[in-house]
């Protein structure tokens, strides 16, 4: 299963720093609020976005 989350949703949920770390983003990277990130089921579980 793949879970999609936008940058804005990650900010709203307070997990933006975790997304930055998971995807290896840098300060100089330009990310738009609507940019989507695809998480694996394990990543989504780790971030408490879903439950088993």
C-alpha cells in the first residue's frame, strides 16, 4: 500500500521534519505546499498516519 501526503498536510499534522528526513530534503530545496510525497505502509505507520 502507498500513502500520499502533501507538504501542507505534513505541516498541518506536525510531521514535516520527519518527511524532510525521510526524503533527504535540504534547506535549499524548494517545496510547494501541494507537492506530494508517496510513503510506504511502513513509513505511514512510523509517522502514525495509519494503524494496523
